[in-house]
C-alpha cells in the first residue's frame, strides 16, 4: 500500500519506528564516521544525491553523460544547492577519501567518476533503513518494500535517482520549518538530530505536547562520539533552543565553546 505523508505523520507507532531508524543510522555513522558524515548536513547529502543520480542515470556506452565534474557542478548550481567552488571542493574530498574514483577511461580532458563499492554499500544501507521504517508503518504490506529492494540487485540504481529528484523538488525538505532548520546547516546536524531522537521515549505522554523529552541530557557529550559537530552544536543549541527545537539550555563552558545542557521542558 502506498503511504502518503499524512498517513505516516498520524501513525500511532511512528515515534517508536523513527527512534529505531535513528539508532540504525547512528550505528552506520559509528561504523564509518567519515563516509556517514557526507549525509549529515543538508548541503552535503543533497550534493551526494545529485552525484549518485548522475552516475546511475549515465548512458552505458558514453560515460560523458554520467558523473563528471562539469555535469556535477552544473546540476548543483541548477538546483541552487551550492556554489561551483563548493561543488568542486566536495568532489575533491570524495576522491581524496576514496568514496569515488576515476573510471579508467578519458574523453579528452573529461575523466568520469564512479562511487566505490563501499560507498554504494553504505548508500544501500541508508535506503534499507528507511524502507524498513516504511514497512513497519504499513500493516498491509509489512516487509514488502525491503524484501523487494534486497531481491533486485539493480534496484538501488532505479530508486536512488527518484529519491534525489523528490528531495530536490520538495519545498518542505529544502526549506524546513524552524524546528528542523536548526539542524539543516549545523555541522553533522543530521547526526545530532538522530542522537537526540534516539533518546526520546516513544510512549511518554509529554511527546504529545509541543516539546518531546529526550534522555540525552548534554549536547557537549556528543564530542566523544561526534567530534566534528560538537563545538558548532554547543554554539548553536543555546542560541536556538528557546525557539522551537524542543529543549531549554543552561549555558556552561566546555572546550572553549558554549556547551548546552538539554533539560526536559
């Protein structure tokens, strides 16, 4: 059965399954922090999805129509995701850390890229985590989506460009409301949000109020698990917590940054 956003939002077990998904994504981060961090800010994961879509939509006999620097930067600018310089720097970082590689062919000065096997495996795991959540919310077709994905080796190549198009064309994704916009540009903000969600009690009555309660009590503790985002988060959380993110903050000093202790409100 097709699930629309309204069905998902009002599902009585949504909180429990979102929490389980958050914990799965945190495990992915812990297994490969550098690669998982590509999907941890909106700009980076939109650029990653654009690159993957270009690769999967390539013409088999002409890799110039696949993932190349010029086509990648053109698409990044066309969708207003980042500047050409940022897109170029992103590709260079992906190449440096072995997340993509040059194909052993050249067309003049054009050198196409392809994602490495480890990258595709991680992306497939990211897709499966979301499909598992959808299956859990669908009592009629429970397990169908994930089973169909696993049974068809070429399904990632078919599905990912559709996901990329949906994300890039969604106003709700590109311009999230204030509750989530805090995490949009925060360093590794997606990981911090998963960390917070992993501590939410899915059955506590306070979830029905405007501010859910998380057992995660101190944002500075993310430093031991997520070194990158800590200082940025420590600065941003106190500044924005009173708005609508769902917690109050007590400002202290930690590692030269403002650390936010999250307390239940």
